[in-house]
C-alpha cells in the first residue's frame, strides 16, 4: 500500500495532478451552477416583461 501511495517516487506530481483535476472539476461545477441561475433569472425576467407588454 505504501508503494501505491508513493507512486514510485513521483507521488507529489501524481497526487498533485489528481488534486488539480478535482479542483478544476469543482470549479467547473460551481461555474455551471452560477450560469444556470443567471439564465433562469433572465428567462423569468423576460417572461414577466412579455406578460406586462401583453396586458
């Protein structure tokens, strides 16, 4: 098990790469969630504006 975690002497680079990928995936998910909220908000505003214009 120790050999697995040491990755043949390259543990810092291997686990650092895994950490960077995990961090970037998390950032992507958070960015997509924020973008989704913005889009839904804009759509709601557009629907309200169209309803007000139609009255």
